[in-house]
């Protein structure tokens, strides 16, 4: 990941390459970066990779929607959802509507401020991530935040 980001002449190509590498390596349905836009008030899905027959989906959220969503993240900035069935009914419906069965998200920070997140979604089955995988993806989120 560092090699791709460090040597790339085109940042957008590099990020897309990293997402593709991660998606294929971890065999997930979708990998994306959601970021808060500089003008404020809006979060958009800026980059996305999806596997095979999984449909890409570019989303946007308001600050208010993201604020209520933040409660899911732990102290390390990780939201790990083995099954969307474990979520509250309204959230469960939203994720199931998009075909998501399980997900892992890690925040991207600029200092102490959350400026985005990298998400990994599984649409085919419930996914159980190992501690090593969660730790690795958390470090990758930190690396992406530094380069962005």
C-alpha cells in the first residue's frame, strides 16, 4: 500500500489501486472511501471498488446523518459489524436495502478530526474479521489519511 501511494504520479489512480488490492486480497464485495467535503456539511463516497457482480453505489450523507452514525465507532475508530441483523431496525433496513450483510469501517483522521472513513462491505455472507485483519486495516486507514 505504501509503495503504491509513494510511487504513484496520479493520486486518484493510486487510491483506486489500493482499494482494488485490498478488495481482492480480503475477498470482500466492496471497498470505498467516504470523505467530508472541504465546503463542509456533506460526506461523499469519493472512491469505490466492487467485485464481480456487486453493484457500485456512490452515496452522500449530511453532517447530521454522520453524527448519529459515529456512535458505532470504538475508541480506535473502528466500526465492526459481523451481521447487519445486529443493528437497530432502521439502520438494518438501510444496509439490507443496499445488499450489505456485514461490514468493517475505519476512520481517517487529520489530527483529532475525523475527515473520512474506509469501508469494507460483504454482500454475500456474514463476515468475521480476525483481530490481525482489523489491526492491519486500521493501519492502512492511517496511511491513507497521511497521503490524502
